[in-house]
C-alpha cells in the first residue's frame, strides 16, 4: 500500500517516538486500558505497512519486543474485545476491518 510521507519531520519523529514508547516503556498489556488514539495509530501504521519503519531505529531486542507486542494486538479476538464492558464496539470493528 502506498503511503504519503509526512513533510514535517518533527511531527514524524514525534509520532515514531510515541509508537515506540507505547509498545515498549509505556506498554500496559491490556488493550482496553491503552489510549485509543495510540491503539488506532498502531493499527493504522500496520495497515499502511509502515510500522516496521517506526521500529527500525531500535536495537534488536527492543525491535523484537515491539513487534511481538504489535503481533499480540493484531491477534486479538476483536469481537471478544468489543463485547467487554465499556468497550467501543465501532473502534474494534474498524480494527477488524483493517487487519483482514
């Protein structure tokens, strides 16, 4: 999938850092407790085939941890997640559509 590059490198660097932090130092191990915008950014970066680019600057161990955690998110049962109390059903439906 072709993506459009961000022309503002400062914004791009901030987004990359946020994605890295969300799956490394700020990992909460419960997608229901994750910031919904960050969760959406992770799924959209994966669907756009640019998530690996965000993790490329990481050392090998951090890269493996980050990709493992993204894989855990992608492998979730989205229907089960949407059925949990206080879950946003539409958000999980969109995630399901982007991962098919």
